[in-house]
C-alpha cells in the first residue's frame, strides 16, 4: 500500500548490469533467506503491486515513451500457485500519473493523480477514485475525497496510500488551490465503503518527538515540514503506521522555518516516523498520534525517494530508489538489508509467508529467515 512507482527502467537496467554478486534465483530454491524466479515481468513499466485474495495484481503503463511511461493503463493478475500471469480489465479512469492506491475489503482502490496534459483536468489533477473487484474483473467509479466534501482535505497527487485496520488511508500528497503553486497536504483521508471518506488529522505536539506545544509559528511549521512526506511510503505494522521516503515540503512555503540543505537531506534520507491511533474511528474521522522518530543506522540505509513498502512477519520491507530492500523490525527497532538480491527491485508485496518482488526482468519470491 503505497504511492506510485517512479523508478526509471533505464536506470534499473544499468544498475542490474552493475551487480556482479547478484544471486540468480532458480525455481528449485525455497529454503529460508532464498529467492525463486517465478515468471517474466508483464509488458510496460510497473506502477503498482498489490495482493488480493491469494493473488498478486500488477499495474503497468501501456507505453514506454518517457512522457507516457508513468501513466497507469494495464492490470495483470499473477497466481503464485501456478505462476500464471493473466491480463485483466484495463484501468478505466482518466490517464494519470502520481496516483495513489490501497487495498480494502478484497478490492483494489486507485485514484487521484496528475493528468497527462491532455485530459483537461482542473489544475492537472483527477478527483476520481476507482475500485477494482477481482471477482467481477471490473472497475467501479466511487466518490473521491474531493467529491465527498471532506473538510480541510485537499489531495491532488503523490499521496501515500495504505490499508489500516478495516480502512484505506490516503495521506499527505500535493495539491493546487486556484493557483499554479503546488502545496503540500498534511493529514489526509480515510475510506470505508460503509461510511465513505472521513478526514485524517495528525497530532504532532505533546508527543515524544515534539513534547511541548509550539511557542511560535516557526516551531509549528518546522514540525510539519519535518513530518510531511509526499510521494513516499506508508505502511501498517503491528497496528502502527510508518511514513517516510518520498520528498519533503519546501520550507519556503511554510513561513519562517529555513533548515539547511544538509539537514533537509538528512531528514529525507535517514528519518522514518511512527504513529499510533489510540482511539477508535470517530464519526468525524481518525487521528494519528506521532509516537517516534526513527533513524536508519547510516547513510547506506537511504530512504530518499522511497515509495514502496509492505509488512511481513513483524518486519517492514522498504524498497529504496536504488532498488535495495531495507527491513525494519517493529519489536527490536533493528534495521537490516536483504542480501543477494536478484537485481534491483522495483516493487514488492507480502502474500502468505513470502515476499514477492518485481525486478526489471522477473517476478521473484523471497522466503524470510
């Protein structure tokens, strides 16, 4: 559950050739800490990967041209049991990039995003959301955040999507409001078919990372600049929400707070945020309470630009912009890296007891230790 992939395939191909120690997976390998190659990747650039009802769904572009390779068009179903890849119903929404997605109730939800320049969308953003039903092999347009009139939530593109409890969440992201300027959104919205969209707010102050209420607007803005990630990863692990990667807001639009470039780089590359949701969903929405600021062990664990993550066996798996896979243990707070990767990884998802990944050439699975 996360936002759109943006790793350039040309770069990935280069990185693949630069990994002389990469392990080439074989169908026979199934021991712990091992990889198996299951099938070739589908045509087009991969833009989403999700697990539903024992199968894996992969969304791709239909065109490899640079200007169109990030536009979602095709949907594929992969069955790990027989390793069969099947084309499913094409995405029926307007051509968009920078969309967000999540799974909920046995369906895949895809929406928002930025237009391709030809769709005539207001300020280039799509207000629509679509639900894909694997049983019917069909997409259905549902009311979006904007069309539902959720107060104080403006999300256009690059939002972080995830599943939390029995809801889908769409967090952060960017938007425009009657101006060409792009703004960053804090908070977000939560969705459940029974009651539609509700706002998500974030409690930052009076927490461990920010123990006191801000004494000035500068301190208030500092907290929101540091914790707001658009186009990043978001994932649930042990009923907690983790957010990081992607990009940080521009401090110039938050008034008075001007961190150094080194500090901004450090925040984006080394820091992940942990949230709790101590109260049940209220009729008015959901509140995320900031719980911890988590630092990677070194610059070799670089979260900058990371947009893909998933949880498996008490660990969070984060796919970096370079195609590495970092792991974070929710109990011990220990960071680690997967080794012997079969090439740079583009996307991943958990299904059953295994992790499934896309590389430039193959769909592979990984059996954890």
